C-alpha cells in the first residue's frame, strides 16, 4: 500500500457524519412527527451525523468537476460501498460497489453495480487488479479514484457500510421484503457455513438473511451479474422499508445502527438539501454491466465487456448532464426500471 497516500488520507479525515440516505429518511420523518418529537430526532440526527462524516483527502470536489456540486440544483453521484471490514481488522476490501446517479430534472436515480472481481486499472498502485482490492490499497480514497477512472464520471459523495451495519439497519427497520430468486445455503456474517438458508419466493428477511442474500456468489448461475442484481434488490428494499416506518422506537434503532458502521463525506446540511428530491422521487433504474469470467495466471477475474462498459458510461454521463466523449457509444444501453417509489 502507498504509505504516503494512506497517511495523507488519514490526516484529512475528521469524524463527521453518516450515510446520506438515512438523513433524508430522518428528515422526512421529522416533517411528519413535529413538536417535541422534532427536538428529539434533530438532536439524535446531529449526534449521529457528527460521528459518521469522514472527509476525503481530495477535499469536497472531484477532480472531474470544475466546481463542487450544489445539491439544490445540480445532478450528482454517490458511490455506495459495502466493505468486509470487521472489528479488529487492519485491512479490508470493497465487497459491494454501487454507483448511484441522481437526476434532479427527471426525479430519478440510476444504479450501476460494479462486480467485485472486475479487472480494472487501480491508479493508486499503477496496475490492473480486482476492483475490490482498491479499498485495501488506499481506503475509500483509492476506491473512488478507481471508479472515477473506470467510468469517467465524478463521484461527488460516498457512503460506506460494513457487514455489521447492513445487519443492524435491516433489523432496525423490522426486516425487508425481498423476492428471493434462488435457494440460498451460505455463510452468515461470521462466515459460518450454512448459517443462512432460504427458499425462493417473496418473504421478510432479517439482517443476517439480507446480508447473506446480497453476498452469496457461487450458487448463482448468473455469477457476478446475478450477485449485483441481488445487491440492488436489497438496497431498494431497505429504501422502501426505511421510508415506510415512522415510530420513534424504530427511528432510534435505525440511528443507533449506524454508529461506527457507516462513513460518508456528505454533511448534515447537504443531506437536508435532498429533502425536496426525496419527496419527488419517482423512479429507481438499474443499469446492467456485462462481462465474462476469465482466468489470468491462475487467478479468477471478471472481464468487463467493452461495449457494455461504454454504454454504461454514456448513460451515467447523460444522467449527470456531462459531455460525452468519442469513446462513449451512442447505442441504447440496457436499463431496467425497478421503480417502486411514487411521488409523495
């Protein structure tokens, strides 16, 4: 690992605040609750926010931006990262990566999952490797730099969650409803073999079950593509469930679930600026990124399809209202409308 890069990143990191979506959800609940409830929730939110915000070493602006985004008017992007970090770990990897672009004009979110074994150039070390190793090489700064290089778009914000955080959040909201697509017999969060077993069908999953369903890799005939689809299912289900509950007891559990399990570079003020967008959101779309399994010198990688990657880049740039380049294809990308959210 580049020690100078790591020390530089650590020097700039300050404890600040939490996964952006949680604040949007909290704010919406506050609007409904009112009165004394407002004071309680506002204080709880502030304390959690102060704990979870971690600034990037680059500062508040991507190098691919001429100026920092203004959430009151600009389209923006967020990288959601799920790490395999556990208490006591000195190094961890990015187990899940989802790029979400927020288009204010269309009131929509587009999500692109990047398979963890994708073979990509990692700028912080200067050679190609699995994209999930980028986190081990230089933390969230290295991962963001790698994703920006791969997709040729700015990553304005990030939200990082570890395994414990996923389990705690799902349990805090009372579980999530997921249409399980295939039988599951896999590890739990403690890597106990056979720790989670599920049959296909629509069902309520607890935290351990939701994490296992999103993580499982080898039993899916679609491989990494199937895994990314399941991850997006879980993210969407968490969003749906989080915005549907309103009791202070559950809200308190949700805020406590974040704790040391989340980090983000979005300030509480910025999160509050998303409230109008959250209320008007009417579509969550999935962008598929195709590829194929390959082995190089005996090591497994996921080789991204160049045409699919170009189409994905073109779509993301369009969502962010960024100029296209000659490398971006003009063909219609494969986009799936997974919207379950209507105007509030």
